[in-house]
């Protein structure tokens, strides 16, 4: 959803944009000026089954929309557009492509934000790259900003104190770099003036606790643990105040891209050339680029298929630390 926002901004120049979204993703678009309305499709609960699909289709039809751009390519989404009587445009690799009114080639050599942006290209002209670099956009509310301000104040963070954000979690186990605690401990010695901030979902609290303990043992400033304490837009607001983010290939990477926060991205089972790398102005990707087994899947997995997990295990904290120090010095 975050990477869809450049497409939404492009479409909004031509008319009202209505977005069908799951309950979790709907919150990402709150306050976005390119979005006229969000139609929540709770496919697992209130809108489950064919009856729910048809109810949502009726809501979509009522907007007067004429074209649906299929950022999510399932057959269910394609059926939704068909039942709403709306022409659909989507990728020729999508599961629901047989129901589309027009299929667009899926460009493996483009970032996914660019691929999505290209869905709105004129079908009579060849596909072209976007004019200038694309970056997603998010709009945290005043309440989101106030929650971040309160969180920082409660932690005793002083104005101008450098904040290094760590995002150690991921839905996919093989994407989680295992050395964030060692990295945090090293930062105490190399960047004593900086404060470590941990962001993520509530389930990432044990990872945050390990990071906090590593910093405590090295005598560093107490870690600000924000896991499970902020919404996605709240996390975006916090990242906007951070000097830098270190993250796996996961949602915080895209939040940082939207807020243009300098990013050090750690890629293991996946690779940026698949189209999901960072888009901040200042960004670097670290990983074991020489491994021939990468990428091993489109999303990563819960276990390394070869059993060694070298793609993440062998990324050294010292290399990540040096990259952070280099970035922090460049911003001074």
C-alpha cells in the first residue's frame, strides 16, 4: 500500500481516487490528500465470502469509478472490479489477470513503485520510466505527531539528540538479521551521543529487549523501545525525526522511504533487484551479494532451504556499524 502512493498521486491529477483496502492497510492512507475515500474490505470478517465481496463491489460501484488499477493482483480483487462493473488494469503476471480489461507487462527491471505508477500509462504508448525518482508519501496526523513527542519526552530524549532507529522484525524469519543486539552494543562505543530507538510491532518486543540489554551492558543511554506503541503512521512520524534507520527488508524500510529517512537496509533471502529496495535519497543496501543461492524466494521464508542462512548470519555487525558511522558523519 505504501508503494502504491505515487500511483495514487498520479491518478489524483485526473480525478477523484477511491481506494479499496484491508482494515490494516486502510489506516496507512489516512489524511492522504490524493485519496478521496477508502472503501474498507474486511475479507476475513465482516466482508467474508461472496456476499461480502458483492457488498464491497456495490460500494465501489456507488463511487462512480470507471477504471480499477489492480495494485493487488488476486482473483478476488479482480472479481470485485468485475462485479462492480468497472474496467480493470493489472499486471500480466497476476493471479486475476484473466478477468482484467487490460493487462500490463510486469517489468522485472523496475522498482515496484515504478511498476505500480506505470499501470496508469497510456496503453497506446510504450511504457516509460517516471519523470524523476519516485518516492512514496505518507501523512501522519497531528495526533500521530503528538504521540511521538510524548514518547520522546517520556524517554528523556533531548532536542537535537541523534536518533538511530533499528527495525529488527519481519513476518518472515529468514529476513530477520540476527545481530541487532551486537550492533546496538557497538554503537555505544562508536556513537556515544546517539540514542538507539527500536520500532516494530508488539511481537518484536523480545528483540527490542535484547537490544536494550546489550546497550545497558555497554553503559549506553537507555534504548527507546517503541515496539507496539505506535500506529504505522505514528512509526512514520517517529522515523521522520530519526537520523537514520537500520532495517530488514520489511515495512519500516518503506515507511522510511516515504519520510525520506536515510536507510541502511539489510537484505538476505531477497534482493533489491526484485523491486522493493529503499527509495530515500540517502540509502545503502548491505548483504552477501556473492551468494549464488540468493534470492531463494519472493518473500523469504521461515527457514533457510539450504540450512546455512549465510545470507543474514554472515552480515557482520562491524560492517553495519561502519556504514552507520559514515552516514552520521556525512550529516554533520
